[in-house]
C-alpha cells in the first residue's frame, strides 16, 4: 500500500493549487476557482467559485485549457477557457479572467451553451468564512436599498439576505467590499450543511429549477473585491500548537453504529467485532416506505440478539395513509421478529427530500400526529424524532420538541465540495451547528449521526452520486477516504468539534459497508478511533482547547488511570504539539492517545 493509499484510501492525488500574491493580497487557484483569499495572512474570503450544477445538484468538473498566467510583485493576471458537460451530453463553454492588485481582485466569466443545457445553478458563489459570525455587514440591494446587519450568529434556516449586488464588512482594520454583477444573487447560511461559510450565490432558489440554458444562450457574470485600510501585521509562525485543558463539561456520549438491512448479513458475520469495539448503541434502519418488511426486520433482529448495546429502530414511514395502521404494522413486524427495542425514532418519508426556499412543501401529516401514533404503537419506550438527514432540514422544519424524548439528525461533509481541505474545514462549522441545535431543542437529549464522510441519503436530488472509480466526489455514498487515516482524523476531530453539544449519543458510522469501520481487508484506521471513544463513553469530559483548531483537535476525559487525551492532526503536514507534560510530534492525519496520571 502506498503512503497516499494509507492516508486517503486512494492513490489518486489531489491537484495542487497554484498560489499567487499581489502585495499583501494572496490567493490560490484550483480547478479554475479561487480559494483562501487572504490579506497579510488574514482570510477575508474563503472562496470565489464559478460552478455549474446538474439537475441533482451534482457539481460538474470543468475541463480547462489555454491557461495563461502573469505575475508581478503588485499584479496578477490569469485567463483560461473551460467547458463542462451535463449528464445528457450537452456542453457549456466559458472563458474566465482573473485580475488582482494589492487592493482588488476581479473574477469575470462569460459562458455560452452549445446545445440546450439543463442545470440547477450556473454562475458564481462567493464564500465568506464562518469566523465572521456576528461581524457587522452592509448589504446593497438591486433596488438601491441598503441593509445594515451582521453575519448571522445562530444558523439561519433561510436566506438571510436576498437581491444582493454588494456586501461590505470590516475585518482586522480592513474594509472588504464584494460587488456582484450579471444576475440576481442571494445568500444562504452554508453552516446548515456543515460548510464553514456563508454562501452568496447566483439565481434565487424561488425561481424554477432545474432550468434550461438554450443553445447559443450567453451568460456573463463578475465578482469584484475591493480592499481598503492598513493590512494587519503578518502573524509569526508558531513552532508548537498548544492544547489546554479546562473544567469538566459533562460526560462523553454513548458511541453507536448504524446497521441498514443491506449490511445485515455482513454485520452478523462480524458480530464479534461489535463486542470488541464495545459500542453502547446500535441504530437499526428500517425503511417501510422503501418496502422493507418481515425479512429485513428479522435480519436486523438477529444482529440485536448478538449485542448488549442499547437498540434503537430508526423507522421511515410512507405517511400517506392511516398512521396507526402504518405504525401498527411496523410494531407487529418488531414483535414477530422478537426484536427488543430500547427506543424508536420515526421520520415521515416526505421529509426525506429537502424543501428549499420558495418551493412548495410536500403533503405530510403534522408531526404531532406522527409522534402520537408512534406512542400508541410503541408504548413505554423513548421516542425520538428530528430528521433522518441533516441539520439543514431540522432547522427548516423544527419538530414539536415537547413530544419527543430525544432529538436526532446527521451531518455530511461532502454536500457541496469533496476536496480534502473542504472536508476538514467542515469541522469548523460543527460548533455553530450544535449551538444552533441547542437553541432549538433546549436541554432535550441530543443524538447526533450517523455522520460519515460518505453520503447515505441525498435530500437534494434523486440519488447519491455513483463513484465506481473511488474519487473524491461530492454527494457520493462511497468515499475512498473511509479506508484511510484521513477518516480517522476527521472523526476524532468531529468528536472534538462537537464538544459543546452535550451529546447523549454519537453514531460515527457502521460496522461494515461504505460507512464501515471494517473494510474488505480488516479494520480500517477509524476502527481504533471508535474503539477508543466507546471505551471512554460515560466518563467525565473536560473542556479542551487547541491554539490552532484548523490543525490539531483533541478531546480530554477523566478516566480511572488519569486524564486521557486523544489528539488528531487534521492536516497532511507533521505538527508539533505542546502539552503540560512536554512536546509531541504528530505525522499527517495521525492520532495519538496520552494518559496523564
């Protein structure tokens, strides 16, 4: 196995970005888009992307040619031509120009469809970093109005701003103006999907999609960034990253694994690993809406018989007929399979598909009626609800919390982008998600997951993306990094970043299959993370702060043998970490366990 395969589960290397600087302004160019826009090292914009999405919100990868670069100390000029092809074979071609000086950055694209081109989105997305939460913001609208506001602190379920032609904010003594031209733009809070950014994008979602760009149809858009003020002093590189412990903040959550009927046989064959891992929860997926019946319930019951873990059935209902009849049928299947449940969570099938702003909500019984019927069918056991999918959907359709015993949702880091940097940056959004979730659910027990890199269900399209070549692909069920150290570091980082949630339970994947801790050749690196976390479940947790959370994340637990630290390097570069007990070095995506007596 190559070193790349050990880290990422694939030997395919990510393309290296090109790096540019014009005075104190710097940025990277990757696959035709700009990211990491900094002034004197301060990130003022996370990215400017020209994106083309297909009818399932999949991002089409451009073929770039005729790339021309010019760089001087105070000037950068970039031009290129590109084309994308939709799943029906239609081609869209475009030409891009990027020009930068120490006080400006302009990105202009002109596009033309060769044949009728079907798309959900065509044009620019501008990403402001999530670290700007609470920062004052001035929004200029197309009708001439000006709104004085701020970047939302709690995650906004809808668009915080619409009809945008310019955004202006101050940061580190700088004034950053972002002007958008060529179409109608609006902003969404991408932290909903665990992207650590606010995204201003082209074409309001209230307009019909997918839509057709007719053959010969032209589109020209531009983003213009203006920078005023004195750049801050460039921070000196820190030799070692500090990890500091704080007070106790509750207990470590239960650790669980999810089992879908498709993986029941493989899971049963490795039931010994459930005991070895020591997980406290088993989450069994039963999709009555998809036609699951007696065979699937019996297969799940056989696994439950092999474990002492708490067993929860997550049940998807059609919710298109009498609810008592539907849930009564599920209860009969549970009884016939002799499946002893400790809890059940229920999700009506209409909620599996996301309802974007401006769209009509699908017909669905009120959740009050769904939960009441579930109580009647499964009396005497805890009832959970929320969303089978992600925080986005929970935020937009908030359940009657008072009727539930626990609330649950998942996250997925590859909804919008799947490169290594973007996936790890989703960890920055988790504190925002759990803070916003707590604002909705209060002190109600909170169960998070299943949350893995791969996507188990696509609420935004008809399917998850096929990935037979095991590439880094947005919205794909199979992600090669599940086989590598990358996934292990991401998962430990996930637990660290969700520290403030006060979770009752966390499900970090499955035993087998695309989300499994076991691969075809045995335990994956994430197996050891799940085993270590399960061993710490229920023990007192301590606050744990990293001086560089974009590089090192950690958790701290008071165990019988002393304080246990689990540290993860979430970067591809070696890192030195300073602890009270001394300094240690961590290799790329390395995890280490330290016991402090």
